[in-house]
C-alpha cells in the first residue's frame, strides 16, 4: 500500500474556481488583537472576499483597522449594519458573550455569520443558536483553525483513504495560559473555552465517528489546570487528549495509529511523519518494518494556510457565495461542548 503525501486540494484554489463575479462583502466585528493579528490578515488573502465594514465600539481601534485595510464603513454597533445592504456575511472576533449576541442578531436577520472560537459560554446557549440557524436556514461557521491547518488536512486525506481504520488517535495540547480569568468566567471555564476546545474538537473531527463514552481525569491547583481524556467512538476508535496550562510555551502533537499498519505523527503543525508497510512487503510478506515519509512546510508557504486561518475563511466565503455548507457550524461544535461539560476538576494535590 503506497502512502500518498501529495498535498490535498488547496482551499484557496478551490475557492477561486467557485468564486462569484462579485466578491463576498465581509463585515468584521471586533478589531482587537485576534482580529488584527490572525483573522483579518488571513481574510485579506482570500481573493473573492472584500472587507466592506469594520465594527467595534472603540473608535480608535475600528478607525485604525478600517484605514489599514481600506474598509469603507466604520460602525460602533453591528445593529445598523444588518439591514444596510453593505455586507454578505459577518466575521465576529469578540468575547464569547458578544459572539452569542452577534450570532443571534445575524441569524434573525438571515445573514451568514462566522464567529471565532469560543462561539458561546455554554452548551445551552450554543444549542439555541444552532437551532435558530437551522430553523432559519442561515449559514454559520466557527473558527476552529486547527481543523483547517494544512498538515491536519493531510491527515484527513490519509484517514479518508483508510475507511474505518483509525484505531488510536492522541492529541497533546499544552500551553502557558490562561492562568487568570478570561471573559469574566472562572479560570477552569476560561481554560476549557480558550484551550481545551481545540484538541477535543480536533480529536472528534479526526475520529470520524461520535464518541459513545468518555473517561476524564481533571485537576486544578491554584492557577494551574490540566486534564487527560479518553474517548471511545462508534467506529472502534480510541482517542486521548492531554491538555493543560503547565507548559512554558505552546506545544502541540497528534499521533495516529490505524488498524492497517499506518502511523502518523504531527508535531507543532510543522513536522509530519507517516509510516506504513513497505510496498513490496504487501506482496512478499517480508520486511514488515515499513517505510516512512516526512513532510515539512516550504519556507515559502503562507503561514495562515499552515495554521488554518486562511483555509477556514476561504471556505466560509465560498460557502456564502455558493450557498453551500461550511463545517464546523454552530451545530457541529455541540459534541465538543457536551464533552467539556463533563470535565470537572478536582484538587490537584491529594
């Protein structure tokens, strides 16, 4: 069995092929650091997207961002934008409480809306928003950039060639923050919504089947929070997540072993090694040690593609233009939130 490490179809190229004659007009809601550092620069590289409005209650921030990118409209509130005819969709990069309000207003107005993670503060609110979007037929998206990272898409391609073969998937995601409350929430909730949401969502998307059982172990001592999670899936996959704020700097690793003898290891969204049976071993039964292929991004690769911000925004804008579907939607995040609901910390020291 050969292992194909050819890159999957480029999300920007796919977006270009289906780009409409008129660009998708995007309203950016929120002009803080996450927007100006990641989302907006990535959006500017989507050929069929144009930022037509910037919304932020802070005039200095919205004026600075609008001037920087040439956005013609600048508003303090999203409300007047909804019926202005200036936008085809919204991209919100705000605290989760604001995401709840913005998404609800956009859905009520029938405007497609993309919110950066976390989309909501609770499963109950997220479920209400997802139901409203489904009932109104409104396109929604959540910014889970790890799903769209170029090397993770390679893993999806690999698993797609091995139906129902993924038997073990491990995701390690450790960082140095948060160590204080975020968004007015308790530290543990802040930790789940800022960090844990990523590896749990990534594991569920890679597993390709719902989790039917979870076994968590969670700890919190002062400003330190960590947990280990094992998941059992309907297709026989066993998954594990290790997540915490204990590391001096961010570390990320994915390990996959399949029942067809293929293993994959992805470190820091940069180094991908795939090992499988040597091609001649399938015919001779000899040399079962297998062969490995190694991939690293080119120095010329665009960083927003490698980290997933470019891919997710290109795909969302394409879905807006073509009235297609985008994943993850608000509804797609419900399984992740339901798992987080079961993560309850105990004291770290007996």
